[in-house]
C-alpha cells in the first residue's frame, strides 16, 4: 500500500496565504510540494465555509448533503465544520488543504475534529496550514515553515514559535455609568429555536439594558451564534417570538438595515477579510462602523457609543 504524503505548514501572518493556496490548488505546486502537482485539491477553511453559506443563501438551496437537508448556516461552528468536511470529501479530491481547522472551536470540538482528520489522513493526503505552532498535528511527519512571499518551505524555527498561555480575565465594568440604566436595548421573553425537531434554544429570558456588559459563554452547539443571529436580524427564527429590539417587537415593520444600523458586530468568520496590517484594536473597533477595517481617524472618548440608543 502506497504511503500517503502529508504536510504541516506553519505560516507567518506576513505571508499572502491566499496566493500560496491558489498556487497549490492551480496544480502548479513545486519543490517539496511537487508531488501535489497536477492533482485536484479542495480547500477546507472558514472562508470557504462562508462562501459556501453565501451561495446557499443566494440560491435558497442546501448543498451540504446533510441527511436533514439543513443549510450549513443552521449548524454551530463545530457541527458546521464537520458537515463541510463531509461535503469536501464527497467531491472526491486528490488531496485536502485544511486552513487553521481548529480556529473558533472549543476544546471538545478541537479534539473531535482532530480525531476525524487523523482518521481521514489514512485515505487522503492532507496539507494543513496553521498560524500557531500549538496547532501542528503530531500525526503529520513532514513539517515546514513559510516566513515570506517566496513561499519557500523552511525548517521550523522552534525558538520563534514558543507557545504563550493567555490568562482568562473578567469582563471589565463600563468606563462610565449610563445616565439611563433602565433603558432596555434587547429583550427576549420565552424565546425558543428548533431545527428539524431538535431544540437549539429553549425558553430563553434575557434583557440587555443600556450601559451593561454581557459575556455569552457555552460550548460549540449550545446556541450562542443562533441567539446572536436572531438579535442582529440574520436569523428569521426571531420573527413571531417575543423578541424586542430597542423597544420594538421584531417583525413589526422594521427593516434588517434599521437593526444593523444600531448594532455593531465583529464575528470570527470576518477574520480572513482583514488585511494583515490591521491591529486587533482596529479590527474590533471596525465593528462599530459596519466595515472591514478603519478608513478614517476617530477619537474615542469614555462617553462614545455610536448609534446605540
């Protein structure tokens, strides 16, 4: 039985990863990846998933091939990746490129996906691209590092890839107490959501008042994204329920753009759309302006809270 060739590639944030992926997928890979030349590959990434979901929404179809015929956007992050991976394999590619597959997953989902990919490596070549050395797979023996846009595969410099453990910190209090602390921005009363008879959210009661900070915690599949998508207007499951946005019941005549005008949001699926030069601060602040990046100079004071009330 022929031994399959796999690669674990650590990529610097300064590298134009999109161009590198395009070169490999165009069947023009050379040097250490020359064995993938003239082979048909498929990309498994968050950006590919987002494009897939957009296509399903545009044509109002389900292409993921799930038994329930559910659209991909109705799954949690962990389930979504598993379903899209199944779709990729059903296309019968010669090899698979997986781009930061562990991003946005909790620990249990990471373990589960790792087991799936390790099992999959027995039947199809895998090229994994990661930005963190901690995400390299032990079961992949060929490892390399790309540090610039020459796309040369170098030996990994372990001295520059030391893993740093981040400490969990509590959500801070508001800088300034709201002058109208009893104003209700968001209110959910006995809100539930089901897909194909399965309860995703069950009888949620939640009120968000002006000047209050909230942290929504839970494992993949617990309903966090579903709950937020109902608030932002991206999920039609919010209609016909006791969901109130800025004092108005959802579905009482407002447009989705009126809702979005008053809610700034930055989601993990937007990460790949930003330029490498953007700082974490600018990326988060862009959520206030519904933009990918900041294109002007802004002075944020302790009373600044655009369009929130």
